[in-house]
DNA sequence: CCTATAGCCTGACGGC
DNA sequence: TGCCGTCAGGCTATAG
């Protein structure tokens, strides 16, 4: 599920619920999700601290304590956060629960166990080690930089948009939305784009991300002419009346309009 | 550099 | 109703 807009909503949620509350205990229920730390060490290092700030890069969420450590969360395909008052309301597939001194709990839920839990003392370094590209919402990201990052690419546009090393945060659904709104076929070759095309992609991408975050990443709250709400083969295109079809691109299912989305 | 494939996990869905 | 295959908004490793 979670792509950049979803994780940004999670970040805002954590910001509004889990900051400045003393951590009383940390329980990892599924140690397989821990990337480079034991559950004991994680619990020990976070114990008695509080989260003081949040951050996000692409699909990674950072919960920063006021001291040395930052909790790193990735949500895989099915992850989310739940801040609850009672233990009974913690969703059952929770893979980690953080108990605060105020009696509340922050649960990290990850049904399919495709996410990651880690601790770092250097979030910037963590991002660098992963080889993540720039975040589309970051200050320094510009149309020119996007052009530079796409220039050496030989493959399909959809694959490039989803490649976290080129650009961090776009997944299957939002890559389809960007292509839909810019009118490019998902198998458009990156090499066939000119600068104006990439700048157009940049502008539309920013707008889609802003709109989606504004809609709290809920598909039914997106504008009616978004593909995301009509992501099914055989449906009419909400923009041109053409037809939505599905295809495979680099192993992923892509939905697109056969009438207004064209290759270059 | 690229693509396709398989694998990691679990639950929902449709067809029989 | 129950079983079974397929599919799902992520990512990695491998082979070609």
C-alpha cells in the first residue's frame, strides 16, 4: 500500500500523536522485520527516551528521539501506524508496539511482513547507504535535477519512476497516476523524452503528491478524474472517455488509458 | 545498464 | 460451503 503520500500521512499522524511522550517499553513481536538490531537492543536503546521529531524520505519514516537514536520504519505493502489508548485496540497483526508512560500505545502494523524496522544514529547516512534518490518534496529537488537523473536511463518510463534510486517514494499506483495525467504510455522509453516532457512530469508529479496528501492518501477522496479511483480494466477513462486497460511493465501491473496515453 | 523471474509473507477474491 | 489459484500500492537477488 504505502507510497510517498501514504507515508507522509503516517508521518503527520505520528507527529500529532506520538511526540514528547516518554517511552516506557518497546515490544517487537516479529523480529524478522528487524534489519540490523536485536529486539533487546532496540528496546534498551529507546527505553525512557521520547520522540522529538519526525522525518520522511521516500517511503521511509524516521521517528527521531531527542538523544542519539532514530527509529526507522518502512511499511512494505501493507503497513501502517495506530496510536491507541487501550492495549485491546492495538490491531492484532501489530509487529511492534511502543508503550508510552501516558498509557497510550503506538503500534506498527505490517500484515505481510514486507516492511523493515531499524534504528540509526545517522538518518542521512542510512538514506545514502540505501542508495535512495532524492525525495520529490525535498527542498533541493528541481526539474533540472530530475532531468539529470533521468538522462542516463535506457528503460521504460514507468520503471524509472518506480526506481527508488532515481527518485524515492513513487510506487506502482502513483507511477500509473503520473503517466495517466501526463499522457504517457507506461512503456514510453525514457530516452525518447525531451526536457520539456520531464519538466511536465515533474510539475504533474508534485501536484499529484500534494493533492493526495491533502486527501490524506485516501483514494475515494481524490478528485474524480484521477486514475487511482478507476484502476480497473474495462472501465471508461475519466479524462477522455477512452478505455482503461491493464498490462505488465517490468513485472508490475500497469493500468492506462489506451486512447490518451501514447509513447513518444 | 536493463528486463524478467522468483522469492519473501499473508489475506481477499473469484471460479468451480 | 470449501478448496484452489490468482492477485495485491514493496523490495531484493539472480540470471540473461
